[in-house]
C-alpha cells in the first residue's frame, strides 16, 4: 500500500495568516507523462464528514474559496491556506488514488492561535 | 443536489455480519460514477473499504481479507455493504461516498453512521 504521511500533526495559526499542510507519499503518485497528480485534499470539521477541497493535486472544487491551493508532484504535496478564517478550523486529510487501495494521511489539525 | 444517506444497525455483536445501506438522492446509481464505502476510527483513521459500479463490478481493500461485500440495487437507487465476522476493530463511523471513477477522488460523502461492535 502507498503510505501517506502528513506533517505537522497539528498547527495553531493566527487569523489572517498563511499556513501550509504537507503530505508525503511512500512512492510516486504522479504520471509525469500526462501531468497528473493522483492526490486529493479533504477538510473535516467537528462532527461532519470529510469535504473535498482539491483534486488532481491542485484543482479546487467548485465553491471552495481561492484561499485554498494545492501544489506538488511525485511524492511531495502541500495544501496552502492564505488569510486564515475562523471557519477554517478543521482536520485536513490528503488521499492518494493512484493505486488500490486508496489511502489517506493521518490528518493535520488546524486551530486558531 | 446529490445526497447520500447511510442506514443500518448501530450495534453489532462480535463475529456477526455488519450490514449497511446507502440511499442515493439527486442522482442515479447508474450514472458514470463509482460508489464507495469508507470508514473512520480513532485507531485506523480513514480507511477505504471498497467501491462498486452499477454493473456490479467492484474493487476492495485487500486489508479486509475478503470479509467485505458491496452490492447495488438499481431499482432502489441504493448500494450496500456487508462485513462479516466483525470484531471490535471494525468499530467505526461508516461513510458511503460517491467516487468519480475507478481511479479517482471522492466528491460526495454521506453524513456517516456509527457502528459499534460489542456483545
């Protein structure tokens, strides 16, 4: 299985600041020949199911604020949140769908400082 | 608006079979999507169980050692999960999810249903 490792496990950031959640895969999850990254980012608020934010490494889902952006390729990926808002408090997960079984990172908890 | 709703017992005895259903509203199970089950527990985190296409083609996580079976009922626009020989390790919140493809991301999640395995 492809192991997804996120870091840090938790973050405390001030309102209005920028923060980055990192995700590393144990093997490549990108097809460079077709420029595809098989990685998604999800946001999970307390008591709710995960919500898709970003697919293909950097494609924002409809309705997701442009404060959220995804980047990376190969084995190293990042989710950057700019201008942090109170509603961004959540746990963020990365997920690879390059190969079966699809696997998730352990999650990064984001709090307001 | 696509809505997925899980249903099933919240308590299952050890070694028995866990059975859950997922009702789809606002979309047809016969659309060009796959339909997955994912579970979440404090110990294992998020774990993909398996997925199915409306034709019955399915794909499972090998870690479940063939205990899981996913099926579709196109007449009821729903799909189901059966997990046999459960143990306490199967205690989790179970989500049904729309998957954009066989090799793709998951875009619509149900609210989830908590299942506890205990005698």
